[in-house]
């Protein structure tokens, strides 16, 4: 493809950042309009890319490569060794994540109309965050991945610390501390692999690591391979997050502004799952298969621990924060199953949870804007005063439960098919987490929609602009639930390649 589609998708938000430089900071409406409109080109282009992929276009042919820099000379190391290029490309899974990122970014930009101060700085950081997320999922080498990953970290830190709630600074520094540690571990992994193999390109690195002759040549011992995989598990486990690296995420979900939480729960947590697949399963498939049982155990801990804590929370934001910990456990047990069904379920869960959690946190923002609280004990009887908001909360809760006809059912069902196929005992234990999910979700949602109205009353139902994110996110959740081939077809090639590497 001659047109640089992927680079245009990634860099489009940068145009909005540049335009905002010249807009007076007092011009609230124009800044908001530019902030929202700047997310539209990436959304349109990712949707067009998805349609092209479904009509026969080969996504692997969309790769773009530009010489960046190299260490040493070609005479010293050869043409490909110790050379770092600007490389972007997609496969089926990363293309879906690009669509998800652009979609949720636009929905969160609309939700950002509630931001009450310093709109110019907010939207500039917001658009940089979108650029970083898009770049992470399109990067074809580790250095580029790491640079985009750092952009998301820095921009999110400032968005939380400047526009969050009462304990925003604590949440921001907690986010920075944990994710900075994960970044440091990831950088060490990248450095070791680059020094040993002379490349950071995912495709070439995969070939080198799986070629036994080359493997001996670059002196990566089996112990070192396993050590690198464990480091990858920790680095991206912090991001996912895996217990016990989850406490920072609860602070972020309760203290960050709702649009930022929409992006954080919908996209940023999914970078952890994507990294485990991209760095772990694809580069070290045999080693990953050996620790599959450990991954399942970690997933079960996440699933049950998060569900138990969600069950005892009174703050709806904390319920959803611990729910995210629990639902990421489903991703882990799907990956740990190390078969096509489990991996497909994990990938489905990444997309599904991104949509559902974004919708839930959008609705939480709607409630907070009207009442100033998210405490379940202070809310009640919404179905009488604001039936539309109450109905959306109920439908989103049902999606969290994984009822048939919604995206959550497909992802959870497929992941558990994979788990039961490889480890039935773990499957039976995991079912307890699904039962607890039903309890805490129904307790929270029914507690604020039915019963007697409490002292925090909601009088204004969904307004026209709020219909856009809530309606589109709801339709997306239902569309995937009713017609899961929307996801299965693009994922097929990615699944085949990974499972072939594992030996399945």
C-alpha cells in the first residue's frame, strides 16, 4: 500500500495538538470542538481499514518502514543487525485494537465536555495519549513500542494529577511508580534481546529466537529465555494488572476524571494483555506453554480476589475497579490455557471488556455530574426519575454478567471452553468467580436503580450529547454479542500464527 495509512492513523491526533497551540486558552467551546474533531480522522481511517480487511485486503501488506538509525556500520554487523527503523504494521488482533482505541478515544473526548478547567492543556494531553495508544498497537519493533508506551504513561500521569478528584496527586504518583517500574523492566528486556540478537523487529526477532542454530549462535540459554519471559510477565502484569500489582489501578479508577478512566479501563489496561501476547506468546511460545499452569493460577487469583473485593464495596467506582481486576483474570486464564479456544477467548475479552467498562464509567460520570457522589448507599430509585440512565445501567450490568446476546458472553464462554479443555479443575474454580460477578454487579446496579429514592436525587435524564457515547457503545456491545464473526474473522490469522508457534 503506497498511502501511509497506519502512520496517518497514528499521527492524526498530533494535528489537533498543533492547532490547539494557536487557540486562546479562554475559548472553551472552540477548544472542545477541536479536541473532539481531532479524534475523528483516526476513527474513520481505522474503520475504513477494518472494512478493507474484511473485503479481501491483506493487512500484512500495510507495513511501513523507514530507516531511523543504526549502531555500528553495515560492514561490522551486516545489513539488518543493530539497525533500528521506524516500522509500523498490523495483524488481525492489533487492527481490532486500533479500531477499539480510536472509537473509545472519540467517546471519551465527547465525555470530556464536562471538564471544567484548563481545557487547552487537557485536550492536548488527551490527544497525545491517543497518539501513544495507537502507536503501541501498530509498532513493529520493540523500541518504537517502548517510545509510544512512554507517551501514554507521561500523558496519563498529568491527566490524572491535574484534572482528577481529591486524592488525584496520590493516584497519579501511584500510577507513575508502578508503571514506571514496569517500563524499566521492559527496557531491560529490550536491551538484552537487542544486545544478544542485534534486532528489535518483532518478526525478525521471532525467527531468530525460534531458530535453534541461531539460538546457539547468539548464546541465549534456556534459563535466560525463561528469565526474560518472567520479566515480560512482571512488566506487563503490572499494566494488566496481575495481583498483587493492582493497588495503583484502584486509585486511578476512583480519582481520575471519568473520560480518562474510560480510556484507562478500556484501552490502557489492555496494553498489558497485548504485551503478554506480543512479547510473551509470540516470541517465547514454548516457554510460555511451560508456565501456562502458573498463568492460569494467577488468573484465578485475579478473578476470585477481584470479585470478592468488588462484593463488599459501597463506592460504585471501586466496584468497577475491582471488577476490572477480576475480568482481567479471565484474560489470564484464557492465555494460560495455551490453546486456540483460550487464546481467542482472551482476545475477545480484551475487546469486550474495553467496550463494557468504558460505557460503565461513562455512565458513572453522568451520575457523578448530577449528584456529586458514586456511593451506592446514597443513590436509589433511579428507574423512577431517570429511566433512560437506569435502563442503560441495567443493560451494561447484564453485559458484565455475560448474558447471551452481549459481547461478554462470547468472550467468557470461549475463554472457559479453552480452560476446561486444558485444565478442567481450574475451569470449575473459575466458575465461582462468574457467580460472584453476578452477585456484585446485581447488588450495585439494582441498589441504585430500584428501591426507595435516597438523599442524592437525580432529576435530569440523559441529554442529547450523552446519547452519542452511551448509544454507540451499547450498540457495539450488542453487535459483537449477536454477530461475533465481527471479531472472529480478523482474529483467525493471528490465532493460527501463535498456536503454530506453540505447537498446537
